[in-house]
């Protein structure tokens, strides 16, 4: 049986190279990195739905419920309520559990069920049921507008669940941060605000590969990758500058790594116990990943070797810790 990570959390600031690394691994022999063929989860599809909800509400003359209006005229600004960061983790927990159990929801009304899930996740982390607070007429209109988008989300989840788990690694990708120059970070911000909401079954199986770039470099790369009309794209969606400064202006991962009481792990207190989740850092401050947005036939040997060496070094170090902790 191949020695592979069961579950890998791929974490970094926006545009740091998470999706490029994931794309790179799908075009390499993943077992070289102790990876199986990947089953991929990401919280961005839920953020995208929240943006669509806000846009639909504005069209109806209603106030936004998820994101402030972007000062620069973009689609969205920072989250209105910080608890929405942790609520996204609750949604990922549900998707992860479906993969483990092999049972996926296929609701008759996709939008209605998605709205129920969004509200329930908010309540579980101490927030409020925002959509349920809307008038009945507004909710009905939202369901009509977003049914197709919600159906696509559930269909994608079903496809994930239908995949055999044998020889696979579940890769979960998300970004967290906080305002520039603010310490301690506000509640629910940063990795400290989200990781404790990961489920017990996930924390017991997970390792963390952190892609390290500075917030300044993250903002630069975010501006470079954005393509008009690519809001749903994992590789090419852009994040508004106001969000980059307020929600991703600083990063607490290195602080958490240094504060851990066990080397090469993150100490995460959750569900009434302490987890020591293996962690490794891939240094991407000298950009090794942007080329992976191109078609693989256009990759140069020098680009591939540089990224291959960096990722393999981090993955092998992470595997040593992961294997010993799961012995």
C-alpha cells in the first residue's frame, strides 16, 4: 500500500501559490510527494455564492448581508461579520464528512438547502441566520436567482463523493489572515480563528503544508493573476485590494508554528482536547509557482525542477512527522 497523506491542508495567503501547487501536483507523479490522486475541497465556492447573494440583494434594493461594498467599486469588500470566516470551516467539515462516508446530499431545491447550510454554519460558530432573517418574498426571489448556481455546487460535491477513497489524498485549500498591523487579531480572524473549528475527524487525519509569502508579495501576485470575468476560476480570480488589506493584510501562521509546544506541529485546542497537527513550510517568497498557471506543455525544465525540489523537500519533511504521529 502506498504511503500517502490521508488529508492535506494547503494553506497560504491569497495568490501565494496554493492552487498552482495543486495544479502542479496533478501533472506530476504525486507519490513522489507522498500524495495520492487528489480529491479537492475549497471554501471559495461558498464565498462566490455569498457574493452572488449580495449582488442579488442589491438588485432588489436590499442591504448586503455578507460583504461590505468595495470602496474601489469592485464586487465585494471585507466580510461584514467576522464569524463568517469560521462558518466557512463548518461548511468544509460537512463536505469532508460526506467524502469520508460516501454519502452526498442531492436536495430537490438546491438553493433552499444551500441557504439552510449557510445559516446553520453561522449559528454553530456563534453568528446569526442571515438568510432566514430576510423576508419571505426576498428569500423566494433569491432561491429563484441562485438555483442553478446552487445546483452546480451540489453536483460538484456529489462528483467528489462518488470517487473511490482508495489511494487518494483529500486536499483542502483555504486562506486566512487579518488586518494590517493589528495584534492580537480580532476573533475569528487568521488561522488561529479558523483551525479550531475543523472537525475532530479532520484534525486527526490532517497534515498542513503552508506556502509562505509575505503579505506584500501576496497583494502583488493577486493583482497580477486577476482576469476579468474569471470570478469562479481557482487560478485566475482576483481579490479586491480592500479585502487584501483588511482580511489578508497580515498572516499568523509563523506565529502559531513558533508558539507550538511540539516541533513541526501546530498545537490546536478544539473539541475539549489538544491536537498536534504536523506542519511544514514551503518558502515561495522567491516566486516558484506562477508558471504553473500556464499549460503544462509550456513549462520549462528549470521552472519544473525549482518547484519540484522545493515542494518535495517540504513534503518529505512533513511526511516524516506525519508518519511518526500516525504510527
